[in-house]
């Protein structure tokens, strides 16, 4: 009995000491990153980038070997502005498979954006967008499982919890979506985003996931990709707004998130929080099985903050993101609610047709107004990757997953 009591006392002291150290680490992190910000500054893009800086530094450090090994290959795949004929831009989608050179180029290209890109959760479709005229990279697309709760999306669809559980498999989220220089200077972000609403993407989803079973339900839902969601990287989006060609909408704004998430909790600190829950034998610490996705990380942060007496309010970073939907099926919302039995893809066009419309709508006019895209040189990409203030203007979602409201 005495030995057991001593063991319990030792555990309590160990956890308490860890709590004290962890609290100081949390307070120090938030003071350093957010203490000097005023409420007036919260909406500024510079503030968004500063809030992501710790995470970006972690990603650069984690990928140091990749940068050293593959940066020359990436430079070779970046276009010189002088070799881009805006009228001849012709995108093609190159599937990205794990363990390939394309996968390494995808990761490396994403490091050039100031907002770190997520690795996604669950089902994933990744593409390099390549220009046929010169075999250079236009941009990146990555689609993955969406968060279960996204208020702006759910209100627009009008479904309840039961319908969402049954049909969320028909929705993906664009967690990486954007263009690379010099194409971002030609509104390439809009071009890349529009390619999602094509037969080619719907077909790629059907071939990979059309006959899969749900991991949690184990039911064969025969999913069809009827909708893709995304959220802006920094507040109101200038890329996804006004994404209309004629009467056709490619992305539609449906509102804003409430500013909750975990992107502002760096990976190292998150692991400390998880270790804290492990020491307390809390079941949330090991809840990262497939199907829980980004919501698990959010729960770990909230639960550990509550246990530490710091309050779950720290998960409210205050950066509201604009939410968008892209409906591949004309009756996407009706199908997801269960009002329509089958999705209607009759109006969906192929990639070549959509590309041509986008080039005429955005790329060619932009080139005549902003000819400085020709000044871009491939080696400039090195500065974007190594710079602490890398810019991704003109075309990257590049966002960190974890906003659930």
C-alpha cells in the first residue's frame, strides 16, 4: 500500500512539474507571436503571414534534406517568363503518386508559399498542373477529406447530421490550390482553381474511390465527387471571388469560418500537448486514427488547454477565412440533402474546354496589362523558398487544415 501511494504521488508530482513547464512554454509562444498585435492589425495579410511563421520555419527545417536534394529539379520545372506565351497556355493534370519525383516536387513547390500547405487527411487526389507549351509547372492541386463540421458549407447545403454522415463521402476539400510564378502573375490561381470543375477531376475521383468502403461505417457508398470546398488562405479572397465565366460559376462564396483552429499551435508545441494528455492517460491523446482527421488535433488542443486551466479559447485564433464551394454536379446540394437520387453531371466540361475559357477570360487580358511576368526567372524560386517572407500572391490557397467552424 505504501509503495502504491508513493508511486501515485510520484506520478502526480511528475505531471505537475510537466504542467508548469508546459504552461510557461505556451504563454511564451503566444506572447512572442501575438502579443504585439492590435485588433486593427488582425485583418492585414502581413499579420496572417506572421501568425504562420513558426509553422513555416518548422516545415523548412523538416524538409531541409528535400530542399538540398531536389531544389535544382524544381528550378528546372519553373518557367522563365520569356518562354510563356499567354495565348498558348494549355494545362494538363499530372497525378502525384507517393514515393515519386512528382511527389517530391509537389512538396518542394508548396514550400515557396508563405502559408504552409497541409498534408491532408484520408482520401487524397494530388496533381501537378503542367503547361503543355513548355512542360513547366503552372500550379498545384490537392483534394482530401473535408472536415465534418463547416458551418458555412452545411448551411448552404441545408443538410442535417444524418444526411451529412451518409453523403459527406461525395465531397472533397481543396487543401492545396494555387499557381506558381510566373503564372501567378497571370491570374494562374483562377485558372488552376477552375480546373477542379472538369470531367477529368470527376473521373480521377471515380477511378480511385468510386468503389471504396467507408473506414468508419464499412459501407460501400459508391461515392461520386459532386462538390469541392476550399477556404481562403488570408481573410477575404481575391482569387476565388468573381470566379464566373459567362453565367457559369466555378467557385461560390458561402460565408466565413468563425476563426477556430490549430494552425497557430506549432508542431513541436502540439506534440508537447499530446504528451501531456498521454501522461494523464487521457484517451484523446491517441485518437488520431483515420476518419478523425483535423478534428482530432483540434480536440487535443482544446482538451489539453482546458486541463491546464488556460481555457479552450486559445483555439480561437481570430483569423476568419472565406469559405467557397465548387459544384461539379448541377444538383449537388439537392443530392447531398437526399432530395435527388442521382447527381447530374450533364453540364460538366472537359479540362481542355475549361482551360481555353480561362485563358481567354483571365490570362491573356492580364498579360497585356501586366507584362512584367516576363521578368521572372526560374532561379528566383530559391528566394521564395528560403525567404522568411515568401509571397504567394495571385494564386495559392496553401492553407493549414483545422478550421471546423
